[in-house]
């Protein structure tokens, strides 16, 4: 009799749970199976940065059937640039549309997952790494790949940041053709300005260097600049006049102005993510993450690719180094597992 009561009681309790669940606005699986992914799933690779380099690596790893998590904060450095160039099959496309198409293709590989968030720290463990986001979520992986890019530090010139990537540009291979033969400025000094002058002179002869203060060129550099009919203006700049990011004038502190339609400049930058340095990754003199020919850093099981590792900042180069990094990570893992 006692067993019968116990059985009947168990039945009623279970029935109550079932009927309560059916009446609930949430799926039963949500209640009965809490998501332990963040705490229990161990990824083969965590890719920090989900733009071109990170997506390219994720595709290579997804095709190798690796469990991959891509963590991305959604702030690519070229988010203000209207069009991408010098990348076959995608020439003239909008950068964010290239990224969205790439992401949709990568997500077709069922071992690749995405997480929207900002990775802020990493802890090394005996079996790999734990990555923590700013919201306190933690993810585990055997290998790390940083595809985090760089953050440009805008100079204190009003209008510069609004024009950055639109008419104030850094790379003639990415944007030079669109402003060829136009009245163009170089906002730089010393060796940087001289290198730009040599380079940009290929796209336009209507070229002026703005040093924003005293010019610092060697006699040999000045001689070549003069021979190529390139003027140097040392006046301090107050602001840029522009319309929707399209520069019209450089306005100086003495209230004079100079008309032009494009400016080349290479502002200072910093790593977008501080985790590689915290892990002990070596940096180059220029401030990039130091990697070898296989995109490996000096820290075991830590790789890096894209703009964070290279002077050549372009979508095509980011895709190339990401693809290589993904393949090399898988190559390391197959060797370990064989």
C-alpha cells in the first residue's frame, strides 16, 4: 500500500510538472536543459575578432570540422569606409556587406559558433585558455587566434575623424584610384611624409605636404620633394572643412585655408585588444603582434592574423592571413592528435 501511494504521488508530481510546462510560454527544453555551453563546452579554437581575418580563419577551421567560437564586439576599424577596393570579386563593395556575406557563409559550417561581446581577459590553464568577456561570460579553448585589428588614434584636428576612411585615407592601393589626379594633401612629416610623397606622386601630380608645424626633412629628401614640384606648408592646422566626410578645405590657425579633395595620413594606432600583450605576446617596434610565417606568436598555442600583425592594412591581406592562420592551427592540431 505504501508503495502504491508513493507511485501515485510520483505520478501526480510528474503530471503537474508536465502540465505546468505545457502552459508555460517557454519551451520545455529551455527549462529542462539549462545552457551549460559557456561553462562546459571546450572549443578547439577561440577566435577573438569576427571581421575579415577572423571570418577567413573560421571558415578554414570550420571546413576542417573544428569546434570554433568567434567572439566579436562589432567595431571594425573600417566601419566608416564607404567602399572596399583592390580585392578581386569584391571591388567596390561596401565593407559591412562583405563582412555580412562572409559571416553568413561561415555560419553554414555547424561547428562554428558566434558570440557578440567584448573579450577582456584570458587565463592560461594546463589544457588551454579561458576567455572572459566584459559581461562576465567565460569560454574555454585549446588554441587562441587574435584577429582583433588595431584602433586608430585620431589627431586633435576637428573634422579629421569625420573624414577618416572617406576622404582622409591611408592607403593608395585601397583608395588612390578613386581620387587619382585630384588635388591631394599629405598630412605627415619627416620620413612618413617623404615616403608618402614618393608613393602618391604615382596617382596625382597635384600634391602638397602639410607638416602641421616645422618641417623635418633631410637635405636629400627636400631636394627630391622640390624636384617633383611638391610644396610644403608648415602652418598649424585648426580644422578640416568637409561635407558628410568629404573634405573641402584645410583651415589653418591663422584663418587661411587650402582647397583640396583628398588627404593621405597615417595616424598613430594601438592594439584594439590588450589580451595578447597580457599573455606575453611579443610586439614589433611598430606596435604589431609579432608572428612568424605561420601566424604563430611566441606564446604556445596563441596565433594572430590581420591588421593586428601587419603594416599592410587591407581587406585582401586580412583574408589571406586569416586563411593561413586557420590552416596552420589545424595543421598543429592534427599533428598533436595523430
